[in-house]
C-alpha cells in the first residue's frame, strides 16, 4: 500500500524541486486496520486508503512549508510555491480516484474533514490566550481527525480513542517543541503512560498489536536521542 501511494504521488517535475513526500506509516497502518473490519469491497477499501493518505500527505506538505515573514525572505521562494501546488495537486487526486469508482459519499466526507482540519490549524496559528492543554488538544485533533472521520463513517470506533493517543505520541516526539514553555519530556512521559493505560484495556490481540506500534514510536525516539 505504501508503494502504491508513493507511485501515485510521484511526479517527475515536482520531485526535482521539492523533497519526496513522506507517507505516514502509522496512519496508513491504522487506516488499514479500521477498514479491514468493514464489509466494504476490497477495491473500495484499497482506494479509500490511498485517497485518504493522499489527503494526509497533502496536509503534511502544507504544514511543513516555511512561514517566511522576515526581512531577508519577504516572499516565499519557488520551492515553497511548488510545495503549495504539490499539496493541492495530491489533495485533488483523491477526488478523481473516488469519482472513478463512484464513491462520492467519501469525496464529501474527506472534503468535510479537510475543512475542519484547516479550521483547527487556523485556530492554532492565532492561539494567544488559550492554555497549554488547549494547545495540545488542538494538535491532537489535527493529527487524528482524518482517520476519526473514516472510522466514524464506517462505524469502527471502539479503538479510535487509543489510536488518537498513539498518533499524538508520535506527534509530540517529532513535531512539538517547547511552545507555551512546556517541558517536552514531561509531556511525553505523561502521554506514554496514558496511552499504555488505554492499551491495557483492549483485548489481548489488540493489546499486542497496538503496544508494538507504540513501542516502535518510542524506540525510534530513543534511538534518535542516543545518536
């Protein structure tokens, strides 16, 4: 599935000018996990996973575009402009793919999720008087909202809260800095303990699978810190 997504987002011109788009393997895993619990036709499951990850990749590309507001870089450079266009292009691909297999309800679903995610990002951008807890909660929603929309639509919601916490753990490790004078290590420790407690309440098979994912996230962080 990852290779299929990478082939879909491969564009000979863009790849010369911007970094290769990264596919979030954890989100891909959880999408696959959720949709495998449904009775959707295999081709619909596959295309829905691909299109959702296209949207996620587009959102990630836009998220990582530098905000040039300084005197030295008063306007965004060509690489950033191309990243904006690339994100729009990848986002638009989902519409074409789902339209071709006549899954129009998912077009509306993903469009609604994109709209809400962008609203949350705007709230985050202009956040001034909110508490650190509000900041972290908004970041968590942004990371998991796309998958949550899919899970709720196909009515596979039993594990969605645990999935949210696992994805947020990964977000804390990779993207959250000491905003609001927060101590990242303390936040991460509390988040890991919280997530492990939620995983312990799952069935034995779910517990094994989800704990393996969480351990993988933590291991990558630990290895990076040691380097």
